[in-house]
């Protein structure tokens, strides 16, 4: 820590825009097992805050937590068949991915297959056998790693 | 939690690409107070893993943690004066921002001012007085909120 002034600082959340909350909430809760810990309806748009309710995080005020994913839904985009968000990996590049770590990559992949999850990269593709990438409903990339082999 | 199969799942990290690691590492460590907890040099590119070493996270294997920011440096981009990454808020939109929460927003803003940090939105700008947005060296947006007023 460079400065005592930052002792309270937390990496609270990462925000991505989503087209259709029904699809995204189903994906992040049912497939990835996150909980919706808060919502904020602002009229034209609505925010969803998702996280794993881990020991040490559960029950903390939202502002004190880490590991939150904020999904921003600009209402109406879900009705436009041509509307899509940019995933940051197609040009122009910037943001790359979020990453979920799991106890057992092989088991996680088998479960994703049983649920029809789409893969950008299966563990057996390419050189890096210990990582996978799946797509979320907006085609954002989500890296999947195991706890003991982070790359 | 929707499924016991996801009990081990963690929101491990968020990855963004950076142009110049000297500038980015200085910003995220000196200004935002994160620690570089790991690095991985892959030849053409290098990865930096940053996090707050909070109780309950410090000492955990990297794969078991939450709240990690992964910075990807594709070597050589820092030498091209015209090279820039896309921040996700200019068109085409997708990724929005990361967010750091702090104990005292006013104090954090005064400290950022003393360090020459550039603001996208100061707390007093617009209707939402309890949030600010600063730019990182690649012009990614970082929301700054206080622990007790997350929006």
C-alpha cells in the first residue's frame, strides 16, 4: 500500500451494459451462480448489482464490498433486433473480459455444456489448457479458470 | 445461490488492456493504492495483477481471490504516439467502468486533486453529488463512491 490515505479503498465493482436483463440475470444467476444483491431503477435505465455472497462479504453494505458486477440496462434496447453492445475484443479493443474462478474446471465445463453455454475457447483449444472462455448473452467474454491454476 | 455446483465460484478479476505499464502501474498503485500481487511475462505481452490486500484476501492463492484488476500490456504500443485503447463509453459502447469505493469521497477528491488526477465528473457536477468519475491513463472511467452512499 503506497499511502495510508488509501487504506479504506476497495475495488467495488465492474460495470458492463446489457441488452436484455431477462437473459443476463438468468445467465449470471443460474449459470454462474451469482446473487442479485441490489437493484436501482432510474426510469430510463435500471442497474443490477450481482455478487457471490461469500463469507466476509455477505451482509456488508454494498459500498464496502468487492467483487460486484454491475449490469446497466438502458430500457428498450432489448426490443431492437439490430441492437448490440461492443465486447471490447473486436475492434476497437479496450476492455477484455471478466473472470470467474472455480474449484474444478473440467466439472464446470461439463456443467456449462449441459446448460448450452457457448464457448469462445474450450480448455482443449489452443495451448492454454487450463483456461476457457465463455460468452455471456451480450457476447462479452468470461474467462473460466481453476483456483489452483490461474493461467 | 442457484446451484450447489457454483459454491466455489469467485468473481476473480476484470481485465483491461493498457498502453503504457509505467503510467498505469503508477496510477493504480500510487493514486488508487492497489498492490501488484502478481505478474506474468508472456513474451509479446505482459500481465499485471493488482488488488487490495484486504483481510480475508491477502495470502490467498490468486485464483481464489476476488477483486483483482488484470492489466494486459501488448509490448510496443507505448511507443506509438497514435495508439490508444477504446474505453467502452465512446461509441461503440459496451464496458462502462470500474469502481473504487472509499471511506470519505471529499477527502479522496482533495487527494486526487493534489496528485493531478483528471476528472470525468466531479462530485459537484450534475445531479449525482455522491459519485465522481476519474480517468485512468488510458482514459478508462473509474467511478469513485463512498462506502455508505454507493449511488
